[in-house]
């Protein structure tokens, strides 16, 4: 069978390849003294609060499950608009908010609406692999620019200006970032957007972890900078609704009818049940739960990152958001007789029954040195993971 060139350009999602191996081993060691600990997948260990689940059940029992408008339920768009105002102090009209089938659908719609075949999109290296594949699926070219700890693993305005070429269409950034958990300084993001705008380009910012920011300096939406910026967001991370597949995008007014037309044809609408359930996310009771969980995610970061340093991992930048640790495992590879982070991850899986993610997925700029830990797991599991690594590396 002959497959499209587009399909052949999509690399395997190595996070999931490693996860499959970990799941297989987990079945074998489940009844042993050290069952598998999963610190590899970026998924909160919390589920949607009871009031959100109850809203979904009411939606089903009352038969309110018909298609919605392609732009999403109007009350949900209004609720998100109010959340931007109360949480971030940004006035985002509901008319510019489009509800999507997860942030993935939002990114797909943005790329298909804005990228022509051959257009280059500048992205940091390391960055989340699926984001560059959305660019490829739209027949664009993701141009990865190496970043360093000094830049918080984010692009700078100077880098954007230096790498802008005849085929460059814009930038796709993430703040906070997966895999590093680092954000772009708002002042630097403003400078980046100024460069992009001066070139007639587009600025897309993935803000799906914005609700899980831990430092005031970085707890600002890119939407505060300009109405021209396209922001991608999700109910998966802060709102703990990963499998519900619900997200949204904020776009300029002129882009709304274009995205609506595409969404009508590609998706019809996001899940009606998930949309009705998400309305309950914005009640004071739900927000209190999410904020308590955010505090717990921060507490896990504050325990686990210093513990990794004590074990010998290199932590170049303290993450200011999300639930990841981007750790240099080079100092520890020799202890496990492995050459890089890929082999290190498998050795840790086999010897300590601890699943983590090697850096291969996230780019090519020194990623063979790094592994990503997810701290979206209980404090008890993180403490046990540290105990196992202490025993392994001693």
C-alpha cells in the first residue's frame, strides 16, 4: 500500500513507544516488591472534580447531546472569557474564542488556516514533538532553533530575527513549555511578537500549561500583548480533563469565520458532553479544587527537583510551570553503563521499574543528554522513585 508523503514525514511519538514497553514490563512486575512507577506521561493523576462529572451525567440523562455550533457552546465561551478577565486580567471577548476537540484540534486548525505548503515555522529545540508535526501535516516546515538554559530553553527576539528567511511564516511557541516547564519572559515575548509582526508573520503560542504557573513573573497570557496573537489552550492540564478531549483557541476577529468553516467540515463540533461538563469547571467550588491541586503540583516540583540534583542529575533551569523536569542524565550514564538518555531510560525502567521519557522526542539539540520526568504523580510515588534511584546509583 502506498502512503502519502505527508504521512511518511510524521515520526513515531517516542513517548508512547517507551510507554508501551513500560506497560508491558509493568504487567510482569505488578505483583513484585517494586511495581512500575510511571513518571513518563504528561497527564495529571487527578480526575475531573465531582461537580464536573455530575454535569456530564446530567447532560446524558437529559438527552442534551446533540451537535453544538462549530464554535462551541456560547455559555462555555463566555465562561472562558470571564476566566481570562478574573485570572489574568485580560479582556478576551467570547466571540474570539473557539471551542475545539482538544488543544490538538486547535493547533491543527491554526496550522491549516495559516500555513501554505513550504512555509517555515520557527520553533525552539527542545519542544513538544506533536507541535512540529501539526506544521508538517499542513505541508509546512518546522524549523527548530537550538536553545540553551541561558534562554530558559525558549526562543529570543534576536534568534527569531536572525533565523527569519524568505519562507518564514511565523513562530510556534509554548509557555510554559513541554518538556522543560519553562516560560517565556513576557517582555521577551512582546519583543518576539514585534519582530514577527514587522515581518508580516504570525505568532502562535501554546498556553495549555498556563493555569499551572507557579511564579507571578510568568503567570501572564500572551493575549495581554496583542489581539493578533493566536493562543491555544486546553481543559486537559489545569482542569484535569485529559481524556475528555476538549480545548479552545483564541484568534483575531478576522480569523473566526475561517476557523469556523474549517471546524464545521473537519470536526462538526467538539464533544457536546465534554462542553457541558466543562461549564462546571468555572464554579467557585471547582476553581478552589484546581487551585489546591496547583499548589500540590508546585509542592511536588519543590521536592523532586532538588532530589534529582542530589542524585547527580543536571537541572539547568528550575521549571516555573507545568509538571516536568528536564534533567541532564550524562553524569549518571556511566553508572548504568549506557551511552545516552535513550539507553538510560530503558535501564531505569528495567533496573528500578521507573518509567521516564528520553529526550529523543523533543528535538536534536543535545537531547541525547536529557530525560524528561513528569511530576504529575503522587508525592508518595515521587518519594519512592527517589529511593529506588538512590539505591541504583549508590
